[in-house]
C-alpha cells in the first residue's frame, strides 16, 4: 500500500492563533496564516484556532470561510485559552488598546493592525504594556504591512547599505478616490470616535511609517494642512468600498455608523468628523526634507501609495501600482548609461522571493501580510524583537498627532513629541 | 459559552481532489485549492485529498507543506478512490495523456496542465477521451491559466462586446531569459523526450491559446522559424530556475535529465534537443495577421508575456509585467481625448475582482490558478463545459505542430490541421 | 526662366525684435524666432534685428550663430531704433525690471523671461509699467513657456471645459539634480544678489504659475520649508550644466560669480546664499489643496516637472519626461473601462499641433518657446492682451515671497499679498 | 557706436543647397538646414539656395515659408548652378533614381529621402552612380533619419562596444493607424506606381535599416506575409494625415492620386495596390532571429516605432513614443539590482546632446534631421563617406523585395540578394 498517512514535514511546535475582527484586515490576515506555512520553512507551525467577532452568525460564517477552527463572540475568551499563543487584532483602531493590553498582560504575543491606536495616549499605554511583556519574552508587532512588500524591503536594504548616501528628499503619497462622490455614505471610517482620523490615520500612517523605515531616520517635526471637502454625507452603508467592507460593528464594540439611517427616505445625513485629506511637510533627523500627502479625493487613483527617496549617491522610487518593481538610480555610474532602472523584485536573491515563484511571476498585495506573518513567527520562535514594534507604532501616532496639531494651528511647525 | 463549534457556512457537497505532481505547477494548484473556498461562494467544497508523486519522501513532504491530507507514490491508486472526484495533472507533458485518459475512463473530472500533451496524436486521444466522458457528465479542462488573469478576461469581454470591431492584428510575445547563460545545465525542459518542445510548447503555447481566446477566432496557418542558440550544455541540475523547480523525476515516470551527470567533474555535456526560441507569423479566421515570439533568450525579460490586439474600432494591450492593468484604446472617441487608458482591473465590476480586495490592491500571478479552480468547480457543479477544453488544448497542439513543420520546411506557410 | 525671385508669401508688416541676453534662454528664444514663421501663419513677420550683450566678442559670435542681423553691447541702444518693436529680455532676473520698464516706456512691446523679477517690489513696478503701456496698445508678456507645451495647453482646456469638475488637489514638482555634487562651483544661480532665490525662483516659479494657469484659480496662502543642503561651494565656473550655460556677466551688468576664483589652487570657496530646495503647501481660491516641491537635489531627476490635478469629475497628470503626453482620467465613465488614458497630444485637433508633423511625431522642449512667440505675435497684431501678463508674473513673485516668508517664520501659514 | 555689423562667427565656405520637393519631408529638411548651423560648429556653412517643385505658386509659397532664397519649377535647373553643391531629394520614391543619378553625374552631393527607390533595380543604379561619384569626392547619403535619434545612436554605441554580447533577438515594429478608416481616400501612398509599396516601404524600411544599423549585422533572408485589409477606397485627397501632406504632384512628376475624383458624388473608388501591413521573420549574419511588423492598421498607435535587441550580455529597448529614452539592461550586473534602466539621452556625453539644452530637456522628432544634416556636412567637409550610404539603401531595398517575394510565395524563406 503506497498511500501514506499525513505526517508533518517536521516535528514542530504549534503556535495557536486567535484573531479578533474579520472584516477587510481579518481576511488578509487569515489568508496569510493559511498560506505562510506552505511557502516558508517555519520553526513553529501556525494553527488557526479561533476568530472572534460580536455577531454570532457573522463570525461563524467568517470562521468557516476563512479557515478558523472555531468562532467566538467574546475576544476575552481567547486570552484564557492555553492553545492560543498569539492574538491578532484586526478591529477598528478604537478597540486596539483595550484588546492589546489585555492580551499582553495575559501573556499572549500580539499582532495589532495599524494605526496602533486612535490617540497617542492609547498608543503610549500599549507601548508600555509591550515593553513590560517583553521582559517575559512576549512580543508585540504593529501591522505596517507595506514594509514587507519585497520591493520596499529591497529599498530599505539599499539605503542601509549606503547605496543612496545622505538622504536629501522623501516624497510620499497615498492617494485614493473612494469617497469622491458626495453621495458616498457616512461609514465608520468617516466618524472620528471610531476611526480616530480620516485619510491621515488610515493611509497617511502607512507612508509616515515607510518614510522612517526606509530612511532609518526619525521625523522631527511637521507643518500640515488637513481638509474635509465634503462635510455632510448620507447616513447608511455603502454597497461596496473600503468603508463598507470594514463597517462591521461586531468587531469594534461600537455602534455602527448608519444605524439610524432612514432607508426609505434617504434624506438623513450626518457630519463627517475626520479629514478627507492631509498634506504635510517634515524634516528628518538626517536633514532630509519630506513631503506627504494622504487623500481619499484623488480621482482615478485607487490605492496609489508611492514613495521616492533621493540621496547624494542615488535614489529609489516605488509605486504600488506596480508593486513588484523598485526603481533605482545609481548616481555613481557614468552619466552616459545612468538612469532609473526597473528592478523586478522577484529574483531568488530578493527579499522573500525565493519562497515563491520563478522570476517575473508577480506577487499580489496580500503577501505583504504573508511575509509579516512569517517574520513574526520567526521572531516569536527565536525570541527576537519583531519590527515594527509598538514603539514604532507609537512614534507614528505622535507624528499624526503633530500633523493634526499643526493643521489646527495655522500650519505652524510642530515638533514631534519624543 | 460563546465559543462555537466549526460549522460549514452552508451544507455543500465535497469535491475530493487528487493531484499528480507537486513541482512548480503542483505548488500553484495547491495554493489555488487551498484559497479558492475562502474567496468565492462555491456550490461544492474542494477537499484536498491526495497528492501523488514518485518519490515517497518528497511526496510526503509536499503533502504536508502544500496542505494535502494524504500522499501517494502511485497516481493510479487515486482513480480507485470514491472520495476523489477530480484528478489534477501537474506532471510533465509526456505523462499527460496516460494519466488523463485513465482518469476520464475512471469517471473522474480532469484538470490537466498545459501543454495538453507533447504531440498532437496524444492530444487527439485525450480530446476523444474527454468527448466520451462528457457523455457521462464528466468534464475536462486544460490549464491555460493566463485566460483567467482578470485583465485578460476583461480584454476578452471587450472583444466579445464588439468594442474592438474587426481584429486586424495580434501581437503576442512571451519572453524569458533563464537559459541565456550557456552554463545553465541541461534540465528536463531542454530534452525533447520529456518536454516535447522548448520555448514553443512551454510558453509559446500560452500566447497561442490567448490569441485564440481573446480574438474568439482560429489560427488557420503559420510560417515559422525555430532556433537553438546553445546546442550543448552541461549535465546536472541547476540550483534555481524554472527548469530546476520542475526537474522532479518522481512526477513524470521518466528518467530525469542529469541522472548521468558526473557531479565531480562537471565536464559532461549533453545536447539540447528542443528549441530555445520560436518566432512565427499566422493568420486568423477573421483575417487578422498575428505575430508570435517565444524565447528563453530575451535577456532582462523574466516572464514577459505581452499581447496586443488592434481592431477597426479599438485596441487592447496587456503586459504581464503589470498584470493587473489592461490598456484599452477606444477609437470611436474624439481624437482630442482618445488614447490608451490604463484600466486597473480591480474594480468590483471586473472579472473575479469582487471576491478579493478593494480597488487598487493588486492580485498576483497565482490567482489566475485560483480563478481557474473556481470556474472548474462551477462547471462541475452546474454540468456545463469548462473552457479551455481538451479540444482547445488539441488545437493549440496542432498549431505548435504546424510551427515545427513550417520551421523544418523553410518557413513555408503551413495550414493548421483541423 | 523658371527660377523665381523670393517673394513673401503674403505682404505682411515686419516686427523687428531686439533680444537682450544670449545664454540658455537667448538660445531658446532665438530658435523660436527663427522657426515660428515657418510653421505658423502669422499676421506679422518677425524680424531678428539685434541681439545685445555686454561682451563684444561674445555677442557678435552669438549674433552670427543664432541668426540675428546685428549685435550690440548696449541694450539701451535698441530702445531708440524704429525698426525694433519688441524687446525680448533673456537676462538674469536682477536686470529684468530696469530693462523692461525702460522698454515699455520707450513704446516697445516686451517679452520678459521668468521669474519676472527678483523681488515683488520690482515685479510690481514692472506690472505698473505694463499697465500704463497697455493704454497705448503696448503689450507685455512673461515667459512661462511651459504653459505652451501642447499637453499642458490641452490640460487647461479640459479644466476650463469642466471635465475635471471641482478641483480638489494640485500636486506639482520640479525636480533637478544638477548640484548634487558638493564640488559643483558657486555659479551665479547660487548667489542671492543675482538669482533672487534658488530652486524656488528658477524652477518653483514654473510650477506655481502652472498651478494657477491650469486650475484657473489663485493661490491664497502657503506654508513652506526651504533648505540649503550644501552651504559652501568652490568658486569658479562649471564646465557644463544649467548654471554654467547662463553664467554670462555680459548680460546681467553684474560681476560674474567666480571672477575671484583662484584657478591654480581651487581651494577658494564661497557661500551659497539661495535655497537648494523649497517644499510648500498651499490652498487655492476654489478650495483645493496644493503641494509643491522644487529642488536641485533629486538625484536622477534631470528636469522632472510634473503636475497632477484631481477634480470631482476627473483628473489630469503630466510629466515632462514624456512631454507630448497628457494623462486624463474621466471619472464619469463606467468604472469597468475607466482609467488614466495617455493622450498623445499631436493630433491636428490639439493645441498648436496642426502646425507641425503628422500625429505621433514628438515635439521637443524648445517649441514651447515657438508657441509663445506665435501667441505673442498674434496678440501684438490683434491688440489683445497676451498671457501670462506681468500681473500674472507679479502674482507668482508674491507667492514666492510668501514661501520665503513662511519658511523664515516656522512654516506659519502666510497669505499671499494681493 | 556700439552696434556691430553682422560678421560670420568664422570665415567658412558656403555649401549651397537645392532641395527638390517641399511636402512633409521638405518641411523637416528645411527646418534642419535652417537650424543646424545655430547648434553645431560646422566646418562649412549651409546656404539654403533653391527649392524646386512643379507648381509655381506652391513652390513660391514654400520657399518663403521654409526659408529658401529662391524657388524653381524645374529641378534640373539646380544641377547647373555653381552655387549649389548639394541636392536634397524629398520627392516621392518614384522620382528618386532620376534626380539622384543626374545630380551625382552633375557633381553634386546628394541627400536622398528613404526609401532609396521604389525597386531594387533603381536603387542599384543609384548605388552605382554613387560609387562612381565617390571617385570624384562626391558623397551620397540616404535619409534614414531615425539612426540619428540620440537614443538610437547611443544604442548603436552600446552594441558596438560589446555591451550586449552576441545578439540573439531583434524585435522591430513600426505601427501607425492613419488609414484604419475605410473611408480614408486613395492617396498616392496607396498606389503602387507612385509609392512602390505600402507600409512596407514607407515605414518598414526604417525598421529594416535600424535592425542592420543597430546590430552591425546583415539580414540574410526573410519569411513574410503582407496584407491589404481595405482594397477599395474613395478617390480624393484627405483633409489631413500623412498621405495628404505628401500628396503633391508638383514634386513627383506624376499625376496625383485623386485627380479623377468626382467630388460632387463621392462615390468613385479606386483600388489600393500596396500593402496595408507587412509582417516578417528574418535571420542576421550573426545568427539572431528578427521579427518585423509594419502596419497602418494598429488602431491607437500613431507613429509607434519600437525596437529591442537582446544579446548574451544585455539588451536595449527603444520606443519612439518616448524618443529621448533608451532602455538598457546590463546582464552582467548582480541580479538583485539588475533591470532595464531608462537612460534619458540628453546628457552632454550623449550623441549630439551637447549641442542642445541642459539634461532632461527633450528633443523632438525633427532634430533627427538636424543631426543628419550635421553629419552630412561633416562628411562633405572632411571627404569621408556618410552613412547610411546608397549601398545601405540598396540593401534595404533588396530586403523589402525579398519580403514581397516571400509573401507572394507562401511565406517561403527567401534569401536577400547580395
């Protein structure tokens, strides 16, 4: 009989995972946990134990669909279970602090979606909790997934190797267009109590983190403008779009935007209490000038995260519209053959790439999360500190706070709290 | 107690899958079977039962890593099992006919990797077996996965809707560079007995199929040149690359290239017996001129599948280097604002896209296989005929044969056998 | 006898031109005057009478090379001549006010290179002189040549036609890298007395003007940072580069940078007294947010002027690296086929294009000046007011002044003087 | 008195030029002669003496507009004049041989537009005349202007320096769409007697020449298809477009297409007697495979000349849509940072570029002719043989003839006559 019983490829410890929230981010994280072990040689085996959400029917469906062994309507339950070692927080920002701190105190490793929290105070409390937990070998990581797009990982390597020399400019933008239509309803992401801020915290946070990650420097201060172009919007929930996909009250413990919608009339409106767009200038510890723009009103730009660094010896440029490419200009080359080269970041020598397909076979968005999962598991297994840490997340939060402060204060230069 | 036992989201029948071969294509197919149920609402639930391979240790490892419940060293065993309804053939082309025909005769649905076979005769036998099996509601599909890259699915829709008018030109290229180095070893893909042909069958087959798929027309004849630039290569197996990843004798039943390698000396060489490149001209039933190029010697082009169609009313262009984009020119627009537009094929209204992420979040190469899995499951559940069929695969095989015939006959125009 | 004496194609009045300065801008203007009559049907015939410069030998050489009938070492001489109707000022900014005002008072039409002046006070005086001259039918124009790149002219048309709706964002950058090397000498463009400002006035002025031109709105205020990355540089004149080409003391009446250079030692350095880079935020009268960046330290970006506008109904994007292309996104189209389209702005229906080559035959940088010459001649002939006017130039100057003021005042929001 | 009489910058001999034909090519050549002396340091001074055309009124207008001192209705007259040293032939191909041979026999240097002639026999006679004239120091050049697009000149240099190694592939296309509309009239370019061939000779000639120029190799044989998609077209002359611009009977000595048009009825049609498209395969002396496509039916592609070379050590790619860019992949670099780099071919160290503007300031289409004029003048002055020679033009003609022969003979492999 040649048929063989299933046997683990190696005898490895299990890492039980409990995920809280199962909307957009819950889907990306589930896909990562489901995939990571098939592509990477991991020292421990991830085990998708429980997904938690508030609505019983929905969380059960999510569990079945996303591959979790069990569903729960109470995230606190997960902290008591011995078979769960990692809490993966995919809820709205407003609930991050409570869940993360409780999980760390319960001795669970934590992966927390960005932004780390809705306020610097919450983020600081989380960072303190993480520091304390670290003493017991418990790790905490914040989910700035774009760091692990291979092209951006490569960009970081080039900077760290000195290929760019002294950084002079950072140019970062994150452009979307999903609420250009004034009839787009007032989803939770447009309500300050739930979302903390608007484009600034949702997408601006990513480019702020990337600027620090790629340069290896710190942002020291900002000058900013924020704007809300459409101040009143219909209540209700959109049929599609980012806001709609995440508009799940069961994951946040908060009333959903739109619960008071008069569906028959369609005349009820509510006030947008977050920014639609944020633009800001910054300086870094190394003396670079940085410009940032985060907006949901860049018509035709769907998820256009782009960042460029110019240094004394070279430059890199990245555009998420072609996420497997890194553009690199080496200024030390003869001018006759110098130019920005398109590096297709799928060679075996590239970050993460040897785990995947032959060169030239593109990876998609979701595998930034797979790489995140892989690196977190490695960190847990080896007892090292994963990046980005809660400290990193706190710093981003303080930069966002400085942006809001400057915007409220006539764009006055505002140092980032340290 | 709020924790809930796992329950299927719906009560659905299972579709047990047995996969033969677990190299490059086995990995893509496994990822598809593992993922498809999480993203699409499927009428039956795929069940990854058994993976078969020749080497016991390797197939066991593959099963564990890729998520198969069992491993087997005998693919025939899979045909006897009642819990397996679909045989997924991911072996080298030389073994396709034997496995596929046996599976169809055993009443199993079949998904067979491309090219359908190494010769038109084999492919014809397979098509006959598929036709016979269809009488009993058994379906067969060939794995031209690129049809299900959303941008190419959209291109097909635009052509079918008449947005391009009468097609005048097809311009298709598939360029790679993985054997530019003459020291690259003689892997199985360079041996006629195992691979059938070289660049022609491996990658040329894809663009031939796409040309017919996108136009909805048939290729009627060809004029061709093929070339082998490097005729002698070292024996042995490369450390990386497409050839190496698939050079698994356990999956083919054939001796591996390189089994006679003198590893200590490294001086033994063998003869390349397939083409390194094939270029050919063609006409279609609708009167279009088509040009094709398939090569493994396009230095710097890693997996550069590109295709453009020009019609009397418009054009579409696609380049796999930016696989989520379709370029569309609508020639009926005023000239002042006409131009090729970059459609980011990630809107909910785009093929397959509503299953995934919000607009602008790129999909990767592997989800062409996920979409293939989804459509095959739908076809099985609904009793419809999946495309591309074995007839489609046979036609591609006959075109490839015409190419080889023309190339051997001074590029003389060679009608495609019908 | 079939040979025919030369006869004008039409009996047209002559417009005698006197040009002051013959460095980089003098070369572009001369090419424009030499070419414009061959491509456009002009109501008057431009006549290249005299070029003025300070150094006799150099200006003579320039006259012969650039196609001027005569050379002069005294620009005032040109104002006395009856055969000169237009003074074309291509000198450094420091001398613009004196020459332009004298010319206008002498009843000459004036074309003045940008920036209009080195200070708002000078610019205001010039604008007053222009207003007064206009009463006598004398016109004045400032040379923001990029307005007449056909792609940008088309962009303006689309905005004016309402194709973009309400403008929400302007994103403008002008990136160069010609002084990245700290050994690049202290040319005149790096000296405040001669250049007024650095990247801000030299290239930032262009994107400020374009922002107002394209939107049809006014910039109301700014928040800014400026920076000088390399504060000490060797004296002397570079062998090549923008600065070197224009470093002609004969045209400015000012001592040239580097006249005190110790060529044997090469150790003498001087202080850079202008900005290397300026970044700023702005708002427009229509409520849009605008971001600007002008720098000479964007390694690998040679002359990278780019600008994008996002409106409620659509967007346009332009990058000078592909100066014949305008990218246009029409947001009113069905999402399934919407996307930024590349309009090759060379169709007969496009601005200026019918004068040139068949569609698809690119124009170069210099023909923005040819178009400027054409439009100025048309304005002179028809008695209409050419744009951009000295008022437009003054407004740009005031915006630049607000930028410098904000930068000196902790980036505080600074309204633009009106 | 500081005003200075005009003096030549140097005492240089004059080169009197007589141009025959003043349609599209006459305009580009005139612009080149008018501009070249302003940008390049030439050993002789071009002197635009006479333009010849058949229609007196039109040629007079052309002379005035394009800058020629005199107009003539008899090109033979130009051969008798002592003040004319160079005959520049810009007529339709049918008249090239007669004019060029007469001019060479009259001891005039000749620049002849491409294709050299309408048949190999004519071209051979021209090449013989050129060889004979060369014995007397008379030079002849054929106007394959694209060789002198700086990016393509640079590409040739890289190949010549061995940066590409052994060339494996050439991929050349020239796509236009100006007669996609079946109502486009039967202009002279669609009539075999006048145009020789269709897309093949008009634009295919360019890419054939470029393939040989860039590789430094010879095309040894071809396999081809040609096609005429629209076989009957209305008589008459189009209001715009390439064909219309050149439809000048005065320059060709031939009756114009459309002279029999019934303008009132619009029902008269005529037969297209040339190809609309030609596709062909080729081999080179170095063993490369080459593919070519020339068509006027590539909807949305206006003047899309593109060419790529893949060699054992690297690749270059060029697309006229971004004519100042050359893409270069250096395969000898580490894979981690290798990729096609965009070289902006405007650096002082680039071909022709130091004559123009600072880096990053794009040149347009027409300056390929300016560079051609410059190189021809240099060759005349130094007594060297300019390239491409009439021998080069003859070889192109023979390749085109082989294409037509193969297309008429079932695409059979057809060696190029030598």
